[in-house]
C-alpha cells in the first residue's frame, strides 16, 4: 500500500521524467498571492505544496514543457481508501508547451493561477454547482501570456493531448493531463459557436496546437 508521499514521489521522480525528460527545474510552488488574486484569503496550507515543473526540450520534443504537480496527490484520501479506477483528488494536471523559455516565466505564472483556480473550484469557493476543469473549458487569462509581437492570447482552452498519454495511473487513482493552449478573444468566440474541439483542430492545422506561440496570427 503506497502512502501519499510515495504516490507523490512516483509522479515526480518516475512518471514525469519518463514522459517529459530528465532535464527540469522547479518545483515553482503556489503561494498566498496566487490564491488572494482569485479572491481567496483562507486557504489550506497543504495547497502551497502544489506547483509547476519546467522541462527542457528533448531529442523527441523540441519545445519547453511546463506541467503542474499536486492536482493528483491524494491529499484527502487515506491509503486504505485508494481506488485505482477512480480519479485521484482533482483528477488532473495541467501542461503547456512553448517554443522557447520565456524570460518572464509567464508559463509558470499561468499554470499556477489555473491550478489554484481548480483547487478553489474543488472546494466550492465559486459555488458548489461549478464543476472541476476539464477538456473543452475556455478560461479568460487577461494579459498573462506575454511575448514580443504577441497577438493577444488573452484566453486558454483545455485540450486532450495526442502526443503524450492523456491519462496516467497512480496507486491512488488515475488522472488526466489537461493540455493548455493560448487563444485569442476572436478564437474563444468562434469556439462558443463551433466547440472547443473544432477550434483545437483548426489551431493544429495552422500550427497553433499543441505548442502555444504568443506571436502567431489569429486563425479566425
């Protein structure tokens, strides 16, 4: 029977290197400012152990990849209650890819903010009727995504990854990777009418998925 710490260690020390490579930095943990920016002042100290890893390009992947760690940690489940068929805690981790390492670390700031938002959703801070983040969700991010010559990717869409496994297994349960892609206001409005899945397919055709390029042109 695996303890929470063993589940945590397996994800970070075995699973992530297998999927994303050995060269990484982090973890860039959440802090009180991230939660307070979302209107939450009273938080569980355990949430401050969640964070983001930065993975360098590999021979098989020429992008910089950022992935959260902690959304699948069984914080609120005892080892004798683990169910491998169920989802582990929030049941997801977030991933974003970019062509080059951002100097201002906006990728880390973005994932930290979205992860904190999902934690607050899970604990009813935005109303009990609001579900956890999932594929197809579109989220406004303001000016978090920054780069010289940026077209204004002021939103993100959560997509199912195709170039690495969409679901992973831990002793405490499974979790999904939610692949984050930056989109413009016009693309968000188009997705409202045609679906997020249709937008992701269009972005893929035009080189806007799976890697987020803040300098790309809007596709609609």
